[in-house]
C-alpha cells in the first residue's frame, strides 16, 4: 500500500508487523501483538527484554536489528529497517554456496550471546513447539491442520524421532538466554542485495533462560532443512556447513563436550521434524517427505555430531 509516497507493507505472521518507508528516508518496522495473541496470553515481553539487553550488551546488539523504540507498557517495538534483506529461508536455501557462510556467522553470533548471558536468568517461560508436541499437549496438536497433524503423529510414532524428542525434553539444561525458535525464517541477511555482510536474528518471542543445545541444534537442523528443501544439494555441502557452524560456535564460547554434541544432535532432529510439520499444509509433499527422512536419520544417529560425521 502507498499513501502520498509513504509505503506501508504488512509483514505479519503471528503478531502484527508493518514496514513503513517514508519517501526518501530509511524505513522502520513496527511490531505489536495481535488482540488474539494477547487474549491467549502471548505478549512481546520476552522479545522486548532482549532488545533492552541489546542497549547495553554488545553481543546481542550485534545480532538484532537496531531498536528505535521499546515500549513495554504498550507492547510496541520499532526497529530500524534499513539494510535488512530477505530471510535466509528465501535467499540461502536455493544457494548451497552460502550455507557454510551463513552457518559460520550464525554460529559466531549464537556463541557470543550464549557466552555473555550464561547464568543470566531472564526471559519468559515459553517453550519450543517441538517440546509441547512430544507431550501431545492439546494446544500444540490443536493448532495443526489435518496434513500437519498427520505428519506430527507419524513423527511421534517413529521410534528414533520420538526418542530424540523425549531426550531433548528430559535432558533440557538451562544455562543462558536462548532464542527458542532459531530457524532461517527468523534470520535476515544484512547488507545490499547480492553482497550481504552479516546475519541479523529477529522474532525473539520465545526468548528465555534455556538450553543452549536447543539453539545450536536448531542452527544445525536448519542446514538439513535447507538441504531437504533444496532437493539437490552438492555432496558434502551440509556437512561442511555444519562443521563451519559448530567450529564458529565453539570459538565464540567453548567447545561442546561429547554429551552436549549428542544433545545438539537430538535437538537438530527435533527442529527438522518441526520443519516437516510446519511445511505439511502449504508445501508440496516431496520436500516434506525429505524433511521427515532427514529427521529420522538425525534421530537415529545423534552421536554423528560428536564423532564429526555430520
């Protein structure tokens, strides 16, 4: 929509998100909760807290868009929209050459904010959808359409995937601030089109004091998601990108021990399975089947990360 040169673009998914671009001036992105989400008890409290942390914590400021207004009372967040490009889901999935680059930058950023918030008990109590799903909560299953519910039930019935999901829940070890939903839809390329120089992470609604292995597993899992959605990834592309991600993560914080790598592997399987559920309604069946197969392979051998085979 355009009004007297003012461009207004609706970017809403769950909450209300609007990009406003005045003529000849940098645009801004305005985010606020919808009435339905507020009625259901879903606010922006966790996300607003993260942006408050960004005002004094360099590692978070470096990975989130610049906040221009943080209003906890009115539940409004205004972000600088300049230089924020498309999501990794849009731009990087078709370009396997970018996968290791994206993994390295996300691994570095994630390691830094995990390091700097270790022991900092902040954020809400929201949990990743996959953990609600494994407990078959009515809310989790009730939000799914018929095709998505069928995929979810099949994954829960799979011995390896079910065990991985239960393992993530049973071994959940809170240690630092986690994003909670670190998928490529929530990561934006920064910089001019065709020449990105960084990655920014958005949608911190599930941010909480949680298990860093979940964030790391999501970052690894998204590389397998990219491979499944791409359909014809070059041999070794996923493994090289996973290695780049974990090496950067270890360099920014500390090398994960063998037990942590196993937990990251289980989290990666859970994230890929969640992606299969998310794509079940809108996407064609072939990518969904590849996502299911990838989740099963990861779940069957979560120690592959610990052994350096992923």
